[in-house]
């Protein structure tokens, strides 16, 4: 199967040399608990009889490459130690307590770094795949933050692990619309996932269906947020942007709807993840990257486009084989993907919230390369890719390299 767009071809848009879109604040909030591979074994032993499928899943669990996963509770949390798996009603109530709390903390980190006033925030773009109540969780987050009642909110659903980048893409397009109208845009972007409490639901399916379901070995909890500005009407001293947005790409890979998903169930949601996802994802990255580069004539040197290794990569760490597959397909090194590895090993895969956590980690790992490729995959299979630039630090308006 060739991982092309739905219509069988890829197209590229031309991005202006300066969209004037900047991320001015960025933050990730992980809950306080860390669970290792042994925690899944403990829960399995407590509630499920030995079986071939369970034995295989627990064996895979020991070799995911994840040392610890972030979780809202430890292995003895009451919600995952009931006689039966928690219902979707239980999970909804829990998300509104823990997920909203994590989200508020992540948003406050991004807003504090930005340094602006709450009343300046014009839009909120949020995403989650571990809650689907109405009103959405973003309603409660904006209330707790004290945002204006008239702030424009958009809640994205059905996009899973690609949600963080999709939300930034949506925010960028909203900001450009405001720029066209010569109006300021300060867009708060939020992603939150509480996956750890779905462990009993997944173990139930493994026990009853006797199928190898590896999602139970990968997912974790996190909220992340950023503040995107179009630069119009700043009323205070603006910090040096964390990243500037140069452009982006979204496409759906052909004939992959059944390979990656998150299906609703009376006991929450069930992960759909087939063995061919890593290979399909890795094969799709190079064509998407090459097509996206055509949108940036300004990045050419002597008429030549840069190559993948000229960029740092903020790749959503969906699994170890996805990271290594992209690394090999794009002729990258561990250093190019250092932030993705760091987040994956220490926190696991927190679905949509992970990519902004990777971006946050990357900016704290030294100077790095000037340009960054952010990339994530979600149900569909959808591919999100974005080119970012790290602004060079200045002193009194001069580049630091120009200052003696």
C-alpha cells in the first residue's frame, strides 16, 4: 500500500515568508504518579486469570522501551480496583475532576510565560479523545481560568494522537483569519488525556476476546497547552517566541481507517492499533516532508531544499517502533529525536497531549537546530506535520552573535 493522500496525490500550498504566527507560551502538566511495567502485571494478577493472550501482552509490556508512565493515581487507586471495570459514567466524572485540573495547570503555565492578560485571549482550541461529554471539558477549563464568557471556543474530537498538532493548525488558521481582518488573535491551545484509568477496560477485552491489545502498555496521562499570537495589537512587552510557525500539512492515508482508532464502549474507549501502523507511518513521513518543503522557497540554499537531518524533530512518540521507523526512514539520529525519546521513556504516550510536551522538552534541551519538524499520526490514519523556527535570541534588538 502506498501511503498517499485520499485522492491518490499530494498537493502543496505556498506559505508566505512571514505569517507572523508565534507560540509565546508553552507548558505541559503531568500528574504526580509514575507507574512502571510491573504495575500492569499487578493489576492483571489481581483481577484476571492467566491466559495465552494476557501472557503475551504482559511480555510485550516489559519491552516497550517505556520506563515509567505518568498517571493520575497509583496502582491502588480505587477506580481501577473495583470488582468490575469502571463505566463510562464513572470515567466521565473522573475526567471532569482530574482532566480539568491538569488542563488548568497546563494553561496557566503557557499563559504565565506569555505574560498577557486573560481578557486578551480571543479563542480557545481544545482537544481530547478520553472524554466526550457536552458541554465539553473546555467549557469548565475556561470557567476555572476566568476567561471572558465571549471567548470563542472550538473543541476538536475524533483525531486522537494527532490532536495536539491539529489543534495548533486550527488555531493558526483562526489567527490568520483575524490577521486578514486586522484584528488581534491570542489563541489558547489545549490538549488533555486521562488514559490510565482505562486499564481495566483494556484488560477486560484481552481476557474476554483473547486478543493481543498493546494499547494498555503504552498510554499515559497529561495536559499541555500553548498560546499562539498573530502579533497584532500586543499591549505589553512581548517575550521572545518559543517557536514561530512557518507552515503545516494535513493528510489522510489511504485505506487505513481500520488500523488506528479509539472506539467508544460502555467501559470507556477501546484502542485500535494494528501491527502495520509503524510501517505505514514511517513510509508516509518522507513524501509528506518533501511536499511540505515545496511550500517554503525561502528555506532553499543555492536552489536546494534542506534535508531532514537539517531539522530537529518533534515526533509524537506513539511507540518505540514508530520513533525508530521514522528515524531510519528519514536518515536521522537519536539526537534529532532526543525530545521524543525523552518523553516516551519517562512518561509514555499521552495521545494528543504528547506533542506539545515534546515541543516543550525540546526547547529545554540546548540550542539545537534552527528549524523543527513537528509530526504526529492519529486515527484515519491522519498525518499532521508542521515546520517551526526557533527565533534567535536578541539583546536590545541585536542578535546575540552580533553583541560583543
